[in-house]
């Protein structure tokens, strides 16, 4: 019988009534830190391949689709922006019905050495933290940052953010991405985390543990397959607005597994 789920450890955050924060610089005043990801829980992560046809970014918060894998120049940042971005724009429009889609950045991720310190756009480790990328405040602010003079007009209508996540060249054999079915988390599970930079403060959501969370992943994704992940939704009509996700250590990973290499492209869609 095929395996329908695996047991994995997920790094949730403690809901202790204190602001959760993460500093990208060394603060002079040495504040008492309240870091995320310190509440680790075992969860069942369900194999989602049998559910693909029923998934909806507006319900579960994610979908999986075929994606043209002809582009392979992921070591060329200029070509990624000139060629691959347009593929992503077309993909998001096709699967969401958006009138306009804008790519605002991308990240290539792979497993990094334990002593790895410096992150760049092309070199970032997988995120082993249960989180959702935007909040009710940081979503609209991102539109203002990117769209400038057009932002307020665009924000009068529906706006949604989607990530397109796919393997670069070969199938994912380690550190797969898992998602929480957005229908199974409660609003109070979302905890604001302040991202402290030397010149500004941003925010995302991390999540507290809830045994009702239903986790889903797609083992052994190939380069011709892509996840469409909703990371922000302005509409309050009942559709998914935020979706928790995290990379995780798959206990079925073989010792000689190929290192996971993936790209995520972040987009905002206007309706």
C-alpha cells in the first residue's frame, strides 16, 4: 500500500501574549527577544497527489498545476527576470483570472551548510518555520511599496498575492514544502511577528499550534510541476486570506537524496 502520510516535526510559535520578533541587525539596547519557531510539534503530513483536482487557492489556499519546464537558466538572474517572470505572470493569470499580475521578487532556495551565515537572493535556506508571508497590514503596504502612485486606486478593488513554487531542475527528494489547509486553521492561530530592520519594521504571521491543522504536501514534485500558493487576500467574503506553510524534514528521505533546489516567485494580482 502506498504511504498516505508521514509524521514530521513542525516549528510553531508560542502564543504567550508578547510580541514575537526577529532582528536582522544587532540592536544596541539588547531587548528581551521573543523568537518564533520554539514550539515544535509532531504532525501528520498528508500526501496530496490524490486531491489535486479538488484543490482551490480560495479554499485550501494552494493548488498544483503543470508548468512549462523548458526554462533552465536559473543561474542567470537577468534571464529569470526577462523570461521566467513572464511565464509566471501567464501562469497566475490563467489559474486565477486576474486582470493584471506583477512579479515583485523571487528567491532560490536550497539546503545550506550548518555554518552558513550570509543570505543572498540566490542563496537562501528553506524556511523551517510555520508562517504566512503577509498580514492584514503588510499586504496593502507591499502594494504601496511596489505600485507607488497606482497603489491607492488598485487597493480599491480586490488584490491577492500568489507565490509560484517549483523545483529548478530535478524532482524534490528532501526538504519538501508542506501547506496547512486554510479551512482548518482559525484566525486566532495567526500570530503577528515583527521583522526588525535597522531602518524599518515589517511583519508576517507565524502560527501557534492547533491540532485541527491539516497538513498536505506533494512528495517528489518534478520541475514541470508548480505550486500556486496564496499568501495574501484583500477580500473578506469567506475565501482563504492567509495560508500557513513550512519546509520540513521528510522521514522518508533516502540518505543519498539529491539536494533540494527550488524557486519561488512572488506576485500580486489585481482583479
